[in-house]
């Protein structure tokens, strides 16, 4: 009975692998799966005929599979295991008495001799030996250290922020995410304990859009923490105890057209005078408002704008509700609030402008506006006129150098992102770039573009980081670090936009649809985390079967490497528009002049759909950047999403996420280690450290520690900033996709605070937690 069932199983496996393998071979892929299918079918036939040669045939399959796997991936356990796991397990089954006994023979005396196990046993033993050896080998790990020495003893951090406080999203206007605190250090961080936990009460609702996410980094001013929540509540907490001081609900409601229901942070400002609303918190909302609150009690400051509320939709030609809002806090500088806005990707050709505006911080009066579709006119827009529709927008966080009088804006692309027809010269110039604007006038001083004629949604997603670089020859240059979705790190002179670390133009693929075109070249930095182009051998799955499906899909899509244009056939976009780096940016230690970041690798697919083939909107449709993006008014919509296999896991092989350290003075990557486990990606809590995707940002401290949540397993981790090794981790009750922060209180204790509320795009557990840790 066991032999019959086994022969049927082997036949079915052979038919699947043989049929799929034939398809793959026709597409130009590996012939191994066709060979394996034939060998499984031959083994099945011999088992059914009760011939011991079945074991010899299967032994030959094991040998060929082992040699093929080693040729493709070397001693990489997670890739060897998925190629050989099914084959080895089934081979061990063939060695059991229940299979070998019927394949043997009966002696003249009536004694039954099972078929000999040795050919198959030896080959399986060899395969298992290779597997064990590969478990102790990590071909993806780059071990090393960034310099420990202090290069700049008293560097500017940007702004007048006490060491124990955190006044802006990146702590200071420079956005370094660096704290000069060292009470918690690489030696004692292992002793960190949770000391308080606060639940905001703002949780994800059934009717919320998918990307209802906690991305907030708290501010710490005096003895108070200030946060915002996805549904635009502003909350003040006691920094020492976590007790709530006040809460304000902006009542921004729900709208299924919003792609994002999130708030990355609030903005703090202290006026020169005293009295009511001398200290203010500015809260951006998902219904396109900016609300001024008294930082001491949460009451609305009614002398600001329209009774405390600035309406950001003013000046827009088109104003469909839910299509425009600010997810990031404005910057406060020189008595001004400078703010951009998020525009829904790929909804319509009639969306709001990406204009950057400066308002008087006390009154809300418009002072200047810079519209990348009309970049030379920055005087306040006259009543009755409108900004340029669909001009490139900035949804991320700005950085400021008040000494140079410049604000640095990371810019996105024009909607629709995947269609470049009819873009104006100004749009072509400013898309997917960092632009430096004059704080007082809004005039642009320089622009540096990182993608030409962007067809891939490669917005510059991250707050630029400012620091003063001491070059190896001893000269000091005001620098700007710009991480990008495609994995390049651009290091520029922030006075002029000229490169400090060189970058060059390289040939880029063609093949755009007839109505469009591609740029013949694209820039790439000498400091880059851009991965090598995908190959069929990089396709992955938990078994031979889903890996075969991914290999077939790989050949069905168009793919010529980085910047393969979207197509009607469907294209693989790698790095994907999720980004190697995203809004979490990187952290820079301005004293040691090192960078810590979390490069993530996840291929996406992009398939254009003629407008005539797009079904009409249905009831219950919700805003999303994955799935069908309609691009109403354009000739094509687009299907977008991660490149996943039939089991919902990435088709490309892990690792999908790392932590990395860079010596910015030399532009060299010093270390890169797999980050995170699949514990929260699988039905069983498996602690396998594959290196998982994530979104969120790190911080660095003078104590030599980097803190980072971000990964799709629910942990906050502390890393040695010198070598990137994990020193401590704490299990979180929800996804930790916010960027942590640190501060001291009046009792001189250093705290680390993490907001854990989950992230819609990557599917981590939702929650509403603010958690503080300190040393005993």
C-alpha cells in the first residue's frame, strides 16, 4: 500500500515538475526542472513495477540536484534548502523498510531481502553534509567596522536643541537622528527595561484604508512628549511617567479615497513673547488642514489662520476630497512654517499641485510659494489663481540650514508616476530630486536630480541629512546626505548641490511604450546599495514547486535590470518603488562621520492597462498603491505590487533586509548584516534570521548604539554602531514602523521611546502603543 501511494505521489510530482519545467525551458530557463520531472516519473514507474532500480534513478536525481544547486547558489543554506528539501525528504522516505522491502527479492529459502540502500543513502548523506556546512556559511554578510575615532569634536547638530531633548522629526533641523547622549551605551544597553507604556486609543478601524499606519516620531520639549496618531489626534505625555497631559482630536474623519491615514509627527514652535499660545504645536491632518494648538494645554490657537486652522487646499485647481493632505510635519524656521503635501499616486490627471508653501508661523499668512511646475514665480499666489496641476510634490520631511538660509526639499514625481508623456521642461527638471530653496523668498538655489524621466515612482522619499564633513585632507565641507529608493546614497555640498562623493551616468534600458520614452542614461552614486540585477537563479520559494512558478513568472515579465520601463506585458521593477531606502531615511553621527541605515530589497511589478480595459469603480473601493491604479484621464492605468510567489512570499531569494554602516569620509560600506526574522511573517513563530523587509528609520547615539524597529518582525533592537551587531532586543506588542527617539528627564535618566502601531503596507500587527525604556 505504501509503495502504491508513493508511486502515485512521485508521478504527480513528476508531471508538475515536468510540465512546468518544459514551459520554463521553452521560455529560455533552466532545464533542471524538466530533468527532475522526468526522473520523478521514471522513479514512479519503477516503484509501481517494484524494481529496485528506482532507488538508483532517484540517487542520480539527488546527485544532479546537488551539483545544480551548488552551481547556482553555492553554499547559501536558505537557497540550497529550498532547492533540495523536497528531494531529500522524499529520498529518506524511499530508504524506509516499507519501500525497500517490496523492491527486494525472495531467496530460494523464502527469506525476503530488501533492496540495497547504499547508492541512495550515500548520495543523501553527501547532500546532508553539504547542507550542514552551508548552515555555518553566510555569503550575504559583510563583516567590518566603521571608524571609532571622533573626527569632529564639536560639530554643529543644527538648531539650538539641548542634548537631552528632541525638537524636530530628526531631532534638529539637520535631520541627523543623532543624540549626543551616552548614558545608554554599547556596554550597558543589554540592561534596558521597559518602564512605562501608554495606549493612545487610536486603533485601526474596519473601514480604514489599508495604509492606516503609525509612523510618528515623538518630540520631547522640557518635560513633555508630543505625538500624533493616524487619525490625527495630538497627544502630550509626561516624559518621565508616560501619563497623559492632554489630547486633541482633529476629527479628520474617514475617506476611502485617501491612500494614507498616517501622521509622521507634529511641529513645535516657541514665540519670543509669553502668554497663551506662546508655545505651539502644529498638527497636519489627513483632510488637508494644519491646526495650531497651545503646547501647554492642547487648546486651539485661534489667532492662527482661520480660527486656528490653515486650509491647505487653497489655490488648487482641482480639489477632490482625499486626494491631498500632509502626512509629514512642516518645518519651523525663521518665523515660518514651510510645508508640502502628499498627492495620491496614480489616481487621476486632475490632482492637486505639489507646491511648497511658507506661512507666517503666528498668523498663517502666505509668505511665498514654490511650485515645481512654475518654479520662477514665488510671490504669494493672487486670489483667484491656482497652482500647477499635478506638479511634483514633496510628501516627506524637509531639512534646514538656517545659517545658509536654505531649506532642502526631497521631491517626488508627477502623477501618473509610470506615464511620462507630456511632462513640461520644469517637471522634467525637478522630478525625483532634492531642491534647495531660499528660506526667505522661496527661490530655488540649486537642484540635483537622481532619476531622469522617472517612470518608476522613484520619489526621493527621505529627509536629507545635513552634517559638516571633514574630508580626508582636513577641509570641512557642509554636506547633505540623500538616500534614495533605488539604493544610491548621494553626498552633496549643500551650498551648491555639487557631489562630494562622485556619481556618474550609466546606460539605462529602453523599450518604453510608443507614446513615451526613456532616458538613455541614469545616475548612480559611487556610494550605492543598489543590488545586482536579478537572474533566474535568484528566484525563490519554500519548495521546488513555488520556486518553479516564480522562475516561469520571471521570464514572462520584461526585465533588463534597473530602470526597466513599465510595459503592457508587465515589467519587474528592482529595486522596487517600496524602496531600498524610504521615508525612514538614515542616521548620521556628525562626530565620527558615519552613517547607519536599513537597506531593503523587494522587487515589484508594473503592468500598464489600456484605459478602455479598466473596469468602472466599484462600491467599497479604497485608496491603495498596490493593485489597480486607475490614472483617470490618462491613456493607461497600472497594476502595481510586490513580486510575490503563489504562497504570498517574495519571488526573489532572501535576504530582503539588512542593517549597514558607512564611513562617509571614504564613501565605503563598512558592514552589512541580515536584519530581522520571519517570526511574524509565518503562521508559526519561527525565529529564522533571513533578513526581512521593513520600513522606518534608525537613530544613533554618542553611546555607540543605533536603535531601530522597522523590520516586519515586531522588535525594537539596539545595534553596536561600530560593527552593526545586535546588542539588545525587546519584543513589541505591535509593528514598530516608527522611528525611535531618546532623551533625558529632570532626574538625568536617559530614555528610549518607541511608538508601536503597525503598518498597513507591510501588514504588521496594528496597535496604539508608546513604550519607554531605561536602565535600571
